[in-house]
C-alpha cells in the first residue's frame, strides 16, 4: 500500500467538476484508491461518495492506493491533486 497526505488549496474544495476529474483519473488504474478526510473515507472512483465527504479548502486528506499498479496510481493522483486542488 502506498499513501500520501495533501492539504486542499482550491477555494471551493472538492466540488463536482474536480471530483469527476479525480474519479476519471483513478479509473485508469486497477488499484483500489481511497480518500480519507474528516474521519470518513470514500472510494475515489465514486463521485458522489467523494463529494459526500464535504472536503473544503484547508482540509487535510489522505490518499491510499493498494494493488498491483499502486506506485503509478499514487504518483498520478498526487500529481492530479497538486495541479487541480
């Protein structure tokens, strides 16, 4: 399992558009990718579950990837977060 933490910098947090883009990015990989925030977690490929976490600007999130392509998955998701959130 690989993981990293990230503080959301986007003014609106994780809303519909970036959540959809994040889910699309995660679906490229076979690894299970989860996001944890505010004491809850969600599968990154599930748009409504991610939005349901209520992640706002300044929230620290923890992203975990587990599976055969976890290295590539975590690197890709980390890059996505830095560029979009």
